[in-house]
C-alpha cells in the first residue's frame, strides 16, 4: 500500500499584509502545500491559494512533517471551505499526532451540486440518523442574503438550528425564536449539514435541548445581526472567547463532527 506523502508546510514572506507581521523566523506567512502543489495560506482576514512556483520566487523555507494522519490532513485542507479560524485550528492540530481532530477532517464541506433524486435520498438518510441535540446547519441556495452571509462568514452555512427530537428544531428566524418541524427544510433549495457533539452525555444533551426551548418566543436580534455583519465585512472576526459567534465559526469552536450532508 502506498504511503501518503508527508504533509508539507511552507514559510514565506509577503509584504503588504498588516494582519500578519514578520516574526522571529523572518517570515510572516505559513502555508499548507497540497499534493497538487497549491499553497493555502492566510491573506489579510481571509485565506488564499497560490502555486508553489509563485512562493519559490519569495524567501521561503519548506518543512515536511512525518505525521501518521497525513491522508486526513490532506483531506482537511482540500475538502473544506477554509476560513481563517478553521485554518489556524488545523495548523495547531498538526502539532499533535494523536489529536481526535483528524478523525473527522471535513468540517465546512465544499458543497457540490446534487440532483433532486440524490437530494431526496440524502434527506431520507438524515431523518433516519438524527439524534436529539444535533445541530442543523443550512444554506438557502436561492437566497441572496443566505449566500451573502455564508460569504462574509467565510464558510459553507448561513444559519443553524438545534434538533430537539420528534422531528422538531428550534431556530432563530426573522419572526423570532421558534420551534417547528424540520420538514420546513425539505426542499431542493436548501442544503443541510447535520453536526453532532462527540461524546456528549445524555444530561448534556437534555440541558442543550432545554436551553434552546427556553428561548422560544424571544425576539430576533436585528441589531446583533447587523453589527456582526458589518464586523465580518470589515474582516473583524469574533474572538475565540466572544459570547456571540458565527455559524461556521461555531462548528470549530464547539468541536462538532459532521455526520451527514444534504
């Protein structure tokens, strides 16, 4: 059996980026080199891609890492919509060869088109595997607002709800926090991701469900949504300890595992 190539990291210097200053190594960028020679790296408040040939024109240093999860690391960097927060998390986890982070390397999947028959098959599949306490992330492919939110959030999804059992979800929509049937998303315009918190105890799940149900009837916070949107547009991400977070950032912060995609 062919052994996967060792993960390759490249350090290089790129001027004109106040978000990333030169450190004691003399470099200000750390990039991941995919097997196809594409470098994924942070640029300002987002991530970017370039060829290894372009990097070689700059002062650089290449580091190869003998890592037991090389295949999963490659999957992580090539199969996710890579926002800065997820990128930094992945780079940090590479240092730990025993990290459970690599058990589920796909966090923010790159969605590919599916036909109605495949959509229906996947929908039936998720109804059979949903568990109380799961998080349901969504994207409305026909909504400009939904796609704009996902773009500003630098991820796959624009909205999240909590599955509370018996086909019901609790979510904050413009009418306020509501509990309704998941069938509201049974339409080809919606793409869904089912996420689960690993090793959550029954008591933790019951507490999560009770907390979300306690919010039903609350008003939708337009001010919070507008403020967060402006900050994201300016490239100001919520800090790791912030009380409020974005849908795609929540997946990484909470440590959710992706279970299924529709």
